[in-house]
C-alpha cells in the first residue's frame, strides 16, 4: 500500500505514522529547567535534538525524580489547626524536556479525540480552551459557566465530588490502553520509554540528597566569604547546575558503594504516576476520557452539565427532571470503580447542594457533605444563589505563595551579601520594592482597573468576569496591603537567622 495519496511533495502521512516522525518540537522557556538536578545544563538546541529523536528517547536512561514536601496549616471550624503536606516532584533537565515534547505530541491526538467524541468542554483542566472574546479560558471563566447554568435553572441539584488520591491511583494497564487508543497503534519504543518512565518511576528525597552529598556543609578553609558559602551555594553559581558527577550518583545515590545504601525509592506497584512531571497532567486527563463520555451522555439525558477539572467533578441537573438528590452521587461512585481498582469517590469528598428560585435570586441549601456550608464551593469561589465570594482557602493559598516568595527573596539577598553582616543587610534590604512587586497597583478599590497581572490582578479579573453578579472582592483582600510589610520583615528575620551564621 502506498504511503500517501497522489504522491509528490504534498503527500500526507498515513494515520498509522506517529507525528513524532514529522514534527520538530521547540522547547519553551518553561521547558528549559534551571534548577539543580542530577544532569547538567545543556544548550537549548541539544535539548531539542534529544527530545525530538525517537531513537535517542527509546534508549534514554531517566534519572529519579527529586521529591520534597510542601506543608501548610489549614484551619478547621472551631480553630483546629491541621498540618497538610503535599509531595512535589521534579524531573531532571533532559527527562523534563522529553516529557514536555511527548505531552505536546499526545495533546494533539487528545484534542482531536475529544472533538470527535463531542467532549471538548468536559475535561477543563490543563487545556487551552478558547474564549469567544479571544484568549483562553481560566478557572474563573469555567466557574462562571457553571454558575451561569445554575442561574438559568429555576431549581437544580448540584453534586461536586473529588476522586481520592487520583494521580496515585491510575492503573498502568489502563494508561497503556488509553495511550495506544490515542495514537492508534501499540506503543513504539520511544513512547514505551516515556510510558515506563512515568509509571515505573523512582524518587529520591531532597533532604536525603543534601545530607548524603554534604551539600549544606560549609568549607573549613578559605576566606571568610568562602567559608560562609555552602557547597550547594557554589553549585548554584556554576553554569552546569549539576548536583554531583555521574560517578558520585552511581556510588553515593544509587548504592554502587556498599558503604552508602541506595537513596532511590521505586514505584513497585502497577498503579500510580507522579504528580509534577510535564506529562502527568495530560495522562490524568486522557485516562478518564471514556468515563467522561459515559457520564456526559447520562447527564445530557437529564438536561444537565458535567465538567471535570482533573480529579474535581461537578454535575448540575435541573430539578424539573425526576432525579433524586443522591442519584448523581451514587452513579458517579459506582461508575468510577470500572476505570481502576484503586479509584474511589468517598462520601467525605462529596458535596450535594440545592438551588431553588426565590424571585430574582436563588435560595441555597446544603443537602449532603461537610463542604459548601454557606454556598456552592467550586474552583476557588463560593456562590450562594445571590452573590459570589472568593473562598477563604483560595485567599490563604495566595497569601502562602506571597510568603514563600518573600522568604525566597530574603534568602537570596542574605546569601548574596552575607559577608557584609547583619547591620548592612537590614539597612540596605529593599523591603519597599519587594512590597511593590508583591502588591503592585493594589488599592482598596480593586473592583475597577485591570492594568497589571500581579498578585491581586487575579482578584480584579474575577471582578471583571463576574461583573453581572453581586460581589465585593475588595473587602476580602484589602488586608493584604496592611499585612504585607509585616510579612516581609518577618521573612527577612527568618532568612538572617537561618543563613547568616
């Protein structure tokens, strides 16, 4: 059979030929990693040539992911403090580029399949969804679409569920099936290598690497400035940004030296992928495409809408349909089990709400679940049938990111000028400039003006998007101006106590 119709320069490749043989992937700035890892920095051209070569990818040896934990305090009703931890993992430079390249490749197949199945508006996370007025939709626009639909119904039932430990529960056999269904053939060697890397992954804990490689140790000899710098500081100042040589990796990290047990932890299960690699989000999206088709069809029969934001699912069904309050919950919990033995929707991850028309507004009532006590909570917002608010947890997350950035800036400054001493550092630290960067163009009247996209530009965009809803986001966020200066001062104090020794 000829490989194309008509021949000549304009011939097209047959469907069975994977696009990796036709496309040249160009890494974006975000695909070029500049952090410390087990491999060294290489040029953008070399990075692209490796990721674009199926033969090199099929033979590539992937490094373990580096894992660290982000922790924060979550406040419950009654003032109870609960510490939450989230594992974050990041791949070596070349590994991340390969993941990004195959994510771009598979995304084209995924989008085509969604369009074919009529599901383009169902999985809404990690995708570019064009807006009618130009640009792409954000989570703000997606939330508004849901609230608009609720508003258009006189009475409706809203069910929100969360799939427990979603990324950690994805079945490897089903991932392979979905992957092969997208590319319409068994996994070629290069795809197989990427599949193995994402399913049979391994990790090394950041703190253990620091201790094993003695990267936090200060040299005993040298000038005062040199003795203030740790080994990791010296590595960060070098172009290659490599944690250790290949030989040291084999001996000190991978257990090649019997005096140093291996630090590598392998995923020995037939389920679970790491959250944080450039391809993980796409795998999580296409994994449930058949589930999305099944649920969307069932919900459409009841004149409702269904959306899935990764592991967060929302279903809105007008109450004119003969459907009970718990029918959607029971349906989702039953059907999800057919897509992986580890997948489950627990009752504690379910929220059921009812909206009832009352004149120009709707009355909200919680039917089931601990969440959405005072209004439907979805994608960082709370809607009670009359007005929109930003969830307190959304603001807390934003504040946590600001604190992290403030502390990072303070640490960088202290480490750069530690040889000058504490008095000089405190006198010359540009707290006002940092405050301006964190809260640029923030006023107490944030419901007008959308000129910058910094910290509270998010709030301004919320206000613009929900312009036809009663809302007062300004009163929720004006305290940030008052507290930011104090937060910056405390961050500098902490950085000095940690790094100025």
